[in-house]
C-alpha cells in the first residue's frame, strides 16, 4: 500500500483538470488507500489498546504516532475536494 501510495504521489499532476479521468482515478485510489491505513490503525488499536494498556499500547510507540499523524493529515486533504 505504501508503494502504491508513493507511485500515486509521483504520477499525480496538479495541472490535471479536476474533471479528468486521471484525477478521478487518482482520487479514488488515494481514498481507498487512506481507508486501508485507517482500518490498519483501528485494528492495531483494538489489539494492543490505545494508551493505557501497558508499554506496547498504540500511542506509546513512536512509529504508531507517525502513522497516526500521516493518517490524520491525509484525511484532512480530502475535506472540500472532489
């Protein structure tokens, strides 16, 4: 998923008209990938706990904090678009 997301970043062109097929498909795949990342985070939170379930809790791991930041920022990018 990360590789696909990176490829989309490379081929995305801000000069595409918003009504073009390319822009639509890139948007659709981007939303789908973000949904997969959200589901991964939710499953991880359910399995290890959010914060107060010991040293392996979701919010106590720096990699998970980075993942959460990326998810939140990519979710904000969808507000008001398409």
